[in-house]
C-alpha cells in the first residue's frame, strides 16, 4: 500500500498556494542532496519543498533504468535543479556521497541535508533543525548531526533526553542535517553497504567519535512507508490485543543486504557501543521473525539471510551478486 505524507503536512504546504522560502536560518549556508532511483512525480513536489528551504539542491540519479525517470529528471533541470547522473546503480551511500562531494566543492556549505526521493519535509524543517543544533552547541554538546522527529506521524525512537533535546536511537537517513565539519572528521557514508544500514553505520561512527545524534524538535517529514503485509495463520489474519499484526515486507535481495550489513555493523561496533548494538539487534530480530514466519516467500528470504550472514563473515561488500539474484528468481 502506498502511504504518502500525513494530510496535515501537505495541507500546511498547500494552504499558501505555494511554498515560501524559509528565511529563518540564522544566516547559515545550507545545501541538500536527494538520492533518486526510478522516481515518480512525487519527486518534483518533494524537491520543490526542500529547495525552498536551502541555498542549493542537487539530485543524484543513481542509474535509473526506467524510461519515465528520464522525464522526471528533465523537468527537474527545467526548474533549475542540478541533476547528477551515476553511470550505474551504485547504491544510496555512493549517490549521497556524490552529491555531498559536489556541494562541498562548489559552494562550501556549513550544513548538508540528505533526503530520500519520497520524503517531504515540513516548511519549517530546516529552521527547526538549525534551532535544535544551535541550542545543543550553546549548551556545550558536540553535535554530529540532527535528524527528523517524526515520519508521517511516527515518532523517531530516542535514547534519552538532556537539556530538552532528545538523543536519537537509530534514525533513518532521510532528513539528516549534517555539519560539513562532521564529514571532515569521520568521513562520508559507507559505500560498501550499498543500501540498508547505511544510516545506522553513520550514526554508530559518529557516536564512536564522541558526537551526539540529536532529534530535531519540530522536524516533521512526510514519508512513503514500505509495503506492509498482514500476518496470517491458515489464511486468517492474526490479532494481538485487538490490533491486527502486520509487518514490512522485503524482497530476498533486500533481506540479503539487511542481514549482511546488520551483521557487519554488529561486528564493527559491539565493543565500542554494546548497549546500542544490543538494542538494535533486539529490535531487528523482532521484525525479522515476523518476516520469516509470515512472508509468502520465506524460503527465499531464509536463503538470502544465510548468504548475507556468510558474506559478512567473508568481508564481502558492495552490490549483491547477479548469480544470487538469479537464484531468487529461479526458485
């Protein structure tokens, strides 16, 4: 099911008839990058909302093969948005890094925002994120980046709160407001992960370097949620405490990346931040159990997870092999 931004967010943005440029940014130079792959027309709306709040926006086409995508990127260029094209599908980390590198070399921003193609920030997103950053730094905190407070009304889980500012647990990358000084200190996104856990690895790396990862007060993002399937037993939907059980479905290829990169994340950071790694492992295990038990192609998911585990132990990174993808399609 397609789940777009929550109605209150779109209503606020449309009530003015247009999206006004936010000026309450304390004279900070802010740029943004959107990673896109086979986008639809929602990208045009989302890009306009982001562009209205920043000094510069670039969109990175991560090797989109769909013919319709070319038309979307042409319309973005016609609107004055710079579109960078990856020669092939290199993964979200490489796409974001391409945009970050371009922005750092051309305009020297103080902050760079990262977004997915299906994210629509509230009109005051950047102003609120900068305000949270300013409050934290004024109180002496070393801030690695600021993330969203909620996605389509779903609050971002927190680790704790200090000085009225919440520390994020394991935030999603879309909406990261990252000081360029953070990139200079810890590097950019982990391209070896390709997709999945890219945001978690960046969060763990920032914390390992002594940075706080803050939830931006009032930073709301409308975000298209992934496909959810009802949990069924003998064809009947299951309920728990009066609520139907459902789970986010992932393809076997996605399951491979989730397990491979998640295992690598545990091996890389469990000594430095065992409490965070354990909590993340517990949350991920609960979600995976539902997928393995109730997904229609759970046999393929099990094979994908096994190969992901093995490849993590071998130190394998990058894109999933064509041979393994073919095995999923053949079964």
